[in-house]
C-alpha cells in the first residue's frame, strides 16, 4: 500500500504504524536557523509578488513549499500535497485557492496535531508589493522548519503540516480544510497556528488559547520557563469591542468552530502590519529564530503529553 494510503487508513481506523521511533527516546527539536531564515527571505522576496491568492506569486510560493517538503521527505497528506478549493471573488469570478498539506506519521497515528500557517498575503496594489514578511512568511517559515526537522525525527503522534491559502480572504483555506477534511476531524487532537511570529520588537511572543482550553496552560507555562523569548499568554478573552480577542483573527478560528482545541502563536500588531514596509529588513533575526525555537519546544511538549493533556474528541 502506498505510504499516503497507509497513513490515511490508519488515521481513519485508529491503527498504529510500525514505528521507527517507538523505542527511541524523545528528542527536542533543533531548528536549523540558517535554513529557517532563508525560507523567510525566500517567501518574502519581491519575486513572490506578495503571494495573494489566485496570483502568479501565490503559485510560486506554493511550489516553493511543495519543493521543500518533498526534499525533506515529508509525506503528502493529499495527492501532490495540494488541496484545491473554489472562492467566489467580489466581482463574482471564481478563484482557485490551494492549501499545501503534508504529514509526518507518528508512532501513534490514532490522533494528530495540525501545525498550521497561512502563506498568502495581500499581493500587489497600485504597483507596490506587499511582501508580508511577518504576515505571514514568518509563520510559514517556522512551520516549514518544524516539518523538515520532524521528517527526520518522527514524533510520538502524527503531525499534519498545513500551509493555508486565503487567510487574508476570510480564512478561506482553513475553512475549506475543516469542511472537507483529508482525515476525520475526530482524529485531530489540536491545532497549533502560527501567524506573525517574526516581529518580536519587545522580545515578546503571545500564545492565545489557554483561556478556552485551560489544559494547555501547564504546557505553556513549562515552555515559558525555559523559552529564549518572553512567552506570554493572552488575547483570548472576550471584550466588548473585541480588540484584544485574537480567537477569530486567524486560521485557528476554523478549528475552534469545530471544537478542536488550539494554541495560536503571534505578536501584537506593529506599524508595518499590512503595509509595504513589512519587509525582512525590519526583522531581528536572532529574536525570530528564538521565537521559532520556543514554538518548537511547545509542539514537542504537546506531542509528548497529548494523551494525558488533551481530551479525546467525539464525532465524525
């Protein structure tokens, strides 16, 4: 049976793959800082033309992700790694949205973690390129770094790496994923979403999600104690004006709507948010890599303790 068919069958039937890593001790992820920075710069380059959904630049970014996943040995979750979905645009034209989906099977395939990031941005407007370095080449590069590391160090539980299109168009890619899931939703134990993780201007990284899902709080606190950045919890409390509530502001919202617990890593808005000045030159490389390492440490803790921390889900 082909690898992809075996993975999907196991996720659907709750079987266990013969594991390469069952007897090996857990290894904390080691992030390749040079490769991660290169991915950030590549995805935010002018040649990607701002990566707007349905554009040539978006297709170039998608091809880049597929190439890197293939080279790393990350298995495709869907044929060719791509999940297409139609989007009716404002002028009633139909655009082709495309998610990029890979998977690293774990020793236990009964439950999976989805690590996600949206790779689209605003594109070109009035002749100016919106490169979207922080939003969200940063989260994309971070998720790619994790995918490449786990491909050589199989996790305890399967990890799906989802690079979503159309986040800037009302979360279309993540909504398409949960509405037509490549694996049964009941097998998805948690979502870790990465959106804007490069601009740590105050050396702060936020993790939202522990208020609606308090079982994440001990894992986040343990991560914060040894993190190379200041990891703070918040932005997940409802307020009258909704300004401080990030729950609905990125792709974790699609998972939350289906009852799938999430942790969302990001930074607060800065002066370059959704501006042409959101460029690589505004990023402190050391703090960005430190943020990626912090996220990797949390994903590792979540993977290792998933069965005792996150309650199993019911339904389809």
